[in-house]
C-alpha cells in the first residue's frame, strides 16, 4: 500500500485502508507502540500494522 503525498483526508474516502496505513505510519514514525492500533482484526488492522512498520523503519533510517 502506498502513501501519496499531498492527499487530503477526503481523498481517503475511496480507499479507507490507505487512511489506516497512513495513520499507522504516523504513529510508527513518532515512535509510539504498535499497541496503539485501533483495529482489532481484518484488513484495516493489517494496513495499519504495515504502515506502522514502515513508519518505524523511516524513523530508524533518519537517526
């Protein structure tokens, strides 16, 4: 799942899983724990986790 720069919140209405990925990326990049995932199961949980992992990697690469 890709994050496209310049998107507004409304742009996610067509693909809400991208919003979940983006939210996970933001949390991961800020160094917050994966337990902050608001989704308990399903595609949104998976998208959020993938975004979180990408955010953590981006944070580590920036250090």
